[in-house]
């Protein structure tokens, strides 16, 4: 395990070629070495905030939630020295890329079954694609490294976003060919690569191609909507052998546990689920059980805002005096950082409540990065954009709404393309809220400039979003200082 611990340790610096990587003279000799190295690549994701549960905080940049640590960014205070998320995503993506590149450079020298070797390489290409895709969404064009560079070789100009996406799709196509066509088992499979390909194409408005990739996942019959309850999808043991999960960052008690969560004790100061709290705008957006918004439904009761509402709402947001699964009632209002009056229930296992600091050995929910409902909504959006709202679009959205324990009414018939577009966007918020996807949605729809300035942070501070620059993050000043060939993104 020395290799996995040392080579794949977490590092906030831009890590393009780790100094503690093991040489081919002492490693990369046997199939076991390849397996251990692959485990190390995956292991980095469990400790990196860009890939694990901290990814939920990204919704704090959107209309879904508020995150105290991002308050400066939401008020428009963002530049090359902002730090925090604007620099950690950059460094952590490259840290994973470097591990992928080291693996791909060395694994071919190992004598082992060629099919298994190709599968391992496909898994790593999938992870590298995910990392470059994340970089392209936040920064646009970035420097591209497909092999471990020397210090001098790392100082290069960024490639265009189009070229980064081209590399991402090439990696995914290679992965699709090499990965087994089976249900998800903790390692990337063919469906994982196809789902990510659909997401990449959708984010780049290649609607028809994205719909084809999403349809391939659907037609494979390897995945399906989980029938065991919406909340159970996000906690163990409901995640074990779950047919909806297509790719996730996995944890296992007692050794591999979530770095920080509040499912064991929501009074715990600093827990992540307390630093990303739902906004009232998000709560009010959920429909009533008749499928109508609260502004027109006769079922809405302002005295009990959770009554007769989409069942997913009470799993997204709870208020003080929430009754936990063990029967206790806790006033969590004192820990609601941000003062929205709500607390998230998603990814929280109330059965662990009251454990105080022992949460560290009890919290092992996997964090889902790709799931079947997400694919259905991608297929619906891309097909609607490409050809309009045919029956397959209705079927995909309604399959999500009809999930057991949700059972929301089907969409109204006869929607125009524009009406269906809005219905799909709303459904993404209901279904995928607090999974870290909403901010990306606002960016790719180019609605961030109209949605975000309408929001007000706790304390009465209006949010700001400058479309001249904020559709991209700035490159960190530390990286501009290190790599003089890198050009800052516009208007920073």
C-alpha cells in the first residue's frame, strides 16, 4: 500500500509529475502492481473536494443553495487571488490527471492479460476525461498534458476549449471500447463512459450526438430507476448494488470514510452539510402534488410549506425541530450557517445522529457522479433541443417523476419545445438539486446572468454575476506566476 499512499497523496499544489512517484525499476512489474496503481488513482477522488461530497457545495454558487465560504464569489468578488474553490478545482483536477498520466505511461510495460490491461487503461482514460471536462467547464481552455511533463515541459499555453473537449471525447471513446458492458461495480464500466460522453456533448450543445450517447445507456438495460426510495439512493446500504448508480466515489467503513459530513450530528460545527443550505427560492420552486406550482395550486398551505408538495422537497430541505429517524427532535437552527432557515437532508443518514465526533468512522455514503435519472434527463433535454418534444422526451422525464416514493404527475401533453425546455430544466432542479450540478446548468444555459442577480444572500446582500467574465473562473495567480505562457481568462 506504500505506492497508493505516497504517490497518490492529496496535494493542493499543481502536481503534474509527483516527486514521490515510484520508478519503473522498483514498480510496474506485475499485474498486482497495475491493480494497486489503479486503486491509487481511484483513491485520490475520495479525498479530493473536487470529486467527493464537497462537490455539493458547488450548488452554493447557484439559486439552489447558499454556501458561506462562497459568499464573496456570489457577491462578485472574484479574481486571480480569490483562492478557495477557484484554485482548488484547478490543482485537484491536475493532481488526478497526473496520476492518470503516470499510470498510462507505465502500465504497458507490465506483462499481463491484454484485455484486462486495456480495461484498466480505459478506466484511467475515463477518469482523465472527467478531470479535463471539469477543467473545461470552469476555466475553458487549459494546458493539456497527456504524459507526465518535466517542469519546463509543463510551462505551456492553454489549448482551446474545443481541443480540450476533443481530448476528452477521444479518451471516452477509447474507454467505451475497452470497458466491460456490465452494471456498475465500483469501477468505471462502458455505461459510465457513455453517460459522461453524453454529459460532455450536452454541455457543448452537440444535442443530437449527446442524445445518441444517452440513448445507448438507456438501451443497454444495465441501469434503471431505483425503486427502493429516493432518500435511500444517497445513503448506505441503499447504494449497494444500486441499479441507478452509473459512477460514484465509493467509501467503506471503517477505514475509507467520508472526510467530513453531518449525518452523524447536524449540530457539529463545520460539517459540510451545514455549510451548503437550501435557499427559500429552491424550496418554493417545488411543485405541489397536483403538478402545479405553489402560486396556482389549491393544495399549497403557506402555514405548512411541506404539505402536499413534491416528496423530493422534504428530502432536500428540512427546518428546525426536524424529527430524526431515531425519534429524537433536534433544533438545528443554531447551526444553520447562512440563516436560510433550512438544512439539507440529502446524503444525510439520520440513523447516525447523536454520534458526535464518532461520525468519522460511521459515515460511508458514496457520492454519486453519474446516475440513470441524470441520463434520462440528459436524453430528454438533448432530444428536445435537437428535434423537439416527441414521445420519447415525455417518457424519459415522466420515468423520473414516476419514481416510487416520488410519484409526481406526468407532464401535461402538448407542450411546445420551449415549454418542454423549461419543464426539463425545472425537473433537473427537483431531481438533481444539491448534487453540485445546478451551477453548471446555469452556466451552460447562459442564464446565470439573469438568475443569480435576482438572489439575495442572508443578511440582505444582493448577489452579482458579471457575464463579461464570470462564465469562467480566473486562473490562479500562483499558476500564472509559475507558467508565464498561460494567459488569464478575459476581464480578470
